[in-house]
C-alpha cells in the first residue's frame, strides 16, 4: 500500500485527485493539506510514502515545503503538481531535494 499526502490549496483539485486515486487499490490518500505548514505537520503524523505537492501554496511555498520534507524525512517521495515547466521552477525544485 502506498500512503499519500495530497497538498494543494484548491479543494476541488484535492477532491479530483482523491477521486482518481481511489480507483487504485494499492494507493491510500492518508491525509490532505491546503497549505505548507499543515503539510509538514501531517507528514510527521501520517508518515506518507509519497507527497503530491503543489508549488503555489499560501504561506510556505512548495519549494520550502520540499526542502523541509526532505530534511525531516529523506526517504519520502515527492511528486510536484504545477503548471509551471520553465525556469526557474525545475532547477529550484531539484535544489530543494
């Protein structure tokens, strides 16, 4: 079972992801967060295998959340959700971990 933490500030996006992912028996959405601070708290509480993470969040950016997640839990997988595909986003994400 792959345990996911879904982090996006748009509830409709989180609902859509949860709906699509519910079709896979080997995936469990363990928790959802609408901001970076909550994501960090839920990461400690639920210890997900993978975090689906939006870059544009209120408060802490997805870059900062990525960096903190990798420091706290180096083995967690992070999949970035973003419509940005040009510099500087990919490079900044690689630098964040």
